[in-house]
């Protein structure tokens, strides 16, 4: 009995000496997106009918690249409200995303990231039938106030993405600089132009356009 009490006392002593848990980083309010789905024509402006079937939202990530099929899965499930509005809290997926990051290797070989050790991820949402796996259209983030097409990207450290290409008559250039780790919005030009960091929009909408 005395031996057992001594063992308990030793454990309590060790617990008292151990360092306290580090407090979690405070949630960022700007990482909480309160938004909705809008069904639009390819011009990103003209409304089109909303499907009558029940829908669901899937928000996986592309890691290690800006383009391609999702390879990190859904890190924090999001559900639609009846009016197809939803709340996407990026704080909830942040810790899991850090664990899912892989070395950056762009499929577009004319793109580079500096430093090469920087790791990147792109949130790639899909709107699907409630009981299906085929997207009901092409999903794109839009700035609700300006109509600009955006992509939502995470970088794990200060870094810069550069590159330039002429493709199908379009002159596209990447000049994206992150001053700190975290999420950022990137503005996508409609035709020729520069992909660059956008100001954090006041309102965004997830537009679903024809395939």
C-alpha cells in the first residue's frame, strides 16, 4: 500500500512540474466566411435557375499546387442552410491543413515559388447532388461587390509565386507575394493579366457556372 501511495505521489509531483499546455491561437474573425451559393451563367453575372434537387457542399484542398484534383480531402465539413447559405470557418481546418501540406511542385512548370521550401494549398469547393458525386457546375469564388473572380489560397510562410506564359492567346503572369503565413485571396484575370494578391473582400459568393 505504501508503495502504491509513493507511486501516486511521484506522478502528482511530475504533473506539477510539467509545462502547462500552450493556449490555442485565437480565432481570426476574417477567416470566418458567411456566404452563399449563386447559380450564374458563364459570364459570372446572369442568374440561372437553381437545381430543384437537394445539394451538398464539399470543400477539399489541393495541396502542393494551385491546380489539379483535390488531394487533401475535406478538413472541416460545411453544411448548407435551406437557402444555400453557409458558414465556412477556416479556423477549424487550419491545424489539420498544416499537417496535410506537402512540398510545392507546380504542374505548370513555368511557375516557381520562393523560397522553394514554402508550402501551398488551395481551397477547392464543389457543389454536388446530396446523393451524388458529379458536380452540378464549375464553382468559383467571386467578390460580391466587384464581381472579380478569386481563388482562396493558404501559404505556410512569407513567400512569392512568380511565372509568365502565353496560352491560347492569353498572356498570363503570376506575381503573388505573401508577407506572412495564412490564407489569402488571389484575383484571377478574365483574359490576359496578372494573378496577384487581392484585398480581403468584404463579401464573397460561391458562384456555380455551367461546365
